[in-house]
């Protein structure tokens, strides 16, 4: 929309998927927009359309480039470092119905040219959300959801909040006894 929402033009209709999990706009450069594809499942046993990875636009959504992570299937959150648009984190849920390796938190320091898996709790645990401390971009919190549809439990011991104090290099699982 260019008129405060009175009318809308589609900008993602020609891409390889129609399902979107998250949209993020860079604070430092609003022309940079990221889309994490794949609907976020409403619960571990619910159905959601899978996506084809993460997409980036450098011209405010006029054109898009697939930047990878195609086997994540469901992306819950895309987080752009407000101080550096090339630093991006992706919270990937992974396959809803089966185990897979492409889940957890992924990071790029070069605008999506390459990705590193920085938080991985297992092939049955995906990241649903990630946030950054607004006062310190080195402090990150990620929510991990251990669940694969058809498993006997909804949320296993890997589920919970994880914290990084070094920009996503290392992570600590914040269990209730550690927060006291």
C-alpha cells in the first residue's frame, strides 16, 4: 500500500510459495525486506502450508531473491539487526510432520550469501521466535518448540527459551532452576 492501506497491490504473488510466516523490514534501510516462508503451525499437530525458504528484496518488495533455507519448511521469525542490515537471524520450525535437520536458528553476517546454523536443539525441535535486546544487539533470546506431529508429547525437554550473550555464537537453555 502506498496510501495508508486504502488499496493494496500484491508484491509476492510470483514467487515459489504463497505461504508466509514472517516479514521483516530493515530499520537502517527500509528498502531491505525479508520474507520467511511457510505458515507457522498453530500447534504441533495442526496443518500449515510449507514454504520454500527465505526471500530478500533490496528495492522495497518490487523484486525478490530466494536466499536459501528451502528445507526449513516453516519460518516463524526473521530478525534483522537494527544496526547492520547484513546481520539476519531466522527462526526455523522445520518440517511439521517429520524430523529434519534444517531447524533451529540460522544466521547470516553477509546479507544472506551464506548461512550458519547457530542454535540446534535436535531434529525434532524447531525455533518459533527470536528477539534481540534493544540495548545490546549481542543478547538474543530464542524460543524452541520440541514437537513433531504424531509424537506422544506436545513439548519436550528441549522446549523453552534459549539465550545468547555473544551475538548468537553460543546459547544457554534457560531452565526454571537457572532463572532463580
